[in-house]
C-alpha cells in the first residue's frame, strides 16, 4: 500500500505533463513517504509512454484504448492502486520552489482526521487567484458563468459572484462546499465511503458531484488558501464567448450536458 498515489490524465498534453512531473518529483524528493506517480493516457497517440520511461522511469504509465474522459480514467487508477491518499493533478499544474506542497497536504490530512479532501489555492499565469472553491450552485449559476452572462447583466453577476465565493478571502483554510478537480488531495477511506467518480460525467461537474457525496458520507472538504500551486488554466470550453459558443465549441456543449446531468441527479 502506498502513502500517496498521484494521478494525471494525458490527452495530447505531454509537454505540460513532463513539466508538471519534473516539478512534482522535485517537490517530493526526500520525503519519508511511499509515493507512486501515475499518468493515464487517454489514447493521445503522442508517445508519452516511451517518454516517461526515458525521462521519469519512476512514473507508471497506463494506456487506454480510447478517450474515456476524466472520471473513468481516474477510476481506473483508483481501483488499480491501493493508497492511503490520492492526489489528482492536472497536466497544467506546476509545483513552486520552496517547502514541499505534497508534504504539507499530507500533514494537513494527518492532522485533520475528518478531512476527506483538501485542495490548495491555484494561481494563474497572470498572477491572479483562480476561483477553485465554490458554493453548491443553483440551476442558473454555471450557465450564467460559462456563457458570460455575468459580464453583461447585474442579476447574473450577483449570482455568479456568490457561486464563485468572490466575497471570500482566498488566504484562509476552511471547509467549503466543493473544489475543482485540478488539484484534489483525497483520503482513500473517504472515497471508499463516498464512492469513486460518477462515470456518467465525461468531463466537468464530476468534481462537484464527488465533493457533494464526500459531505454526504460525513467527511469534510477543505480549501487550503495558505498553500499554492500554479495553474496554466485555459478554460477551453469558454474560448468562444456568449450563446454562440454552444454551437461553435464542443467543450461548451459537453460542459452544459454535464451540468444538466448533475442537476437531474441531484434534483430535490
């Protein structure tokens, strides 16, 4: 059994994954923990398996026959590797110089036995804080945000600001409703209680759904605002603004479909 298994999904992002792994392995160097980094490739066809064997032989690479999506790919590794903790890390994350982020997340979980999941603050390339901890949304919040209505209408702006916790000091360490899946440090026993990712979601809202089930299983979700990672976040599903993105951007359609699936699942 490992102390920590890190999981990163590759879909044609090999260069960013190599940079992330270099910073991760440097961050974890010398820690008294049994850590296993894993990359799972969703049929990218970019030769990442051979590259990892050459550059980072300590990293395990699992290859899928197709692009199975975020939740399914993570679940494959969660089922295959037994670990006390799992650290789900996006390819475009970079660990900073300084005290080990991995160690500080591990220490936090060890010192907070009711914490099922913790996520650090994410800093974008422009130096701004990424909204990565949020309140559970009402039906219109995500569409208002995704389609840019909050930039045009005051009623949408108020809803989105509440949803994104814009009134919150992102330097604090506090329980939150949910966090985005870019950097999730999860207790294995909490996953056993709450269940793995819901595989009905191809991409988007599986993180919100998981956090909700973690809370329902009587574990807690934390945002650790005193600890940072850099995130080269592009928001690919929002590159085309407004309603026309529904017709011109496949990822926008996937995002909205996942939102409807989430809402139907949790309809109360």
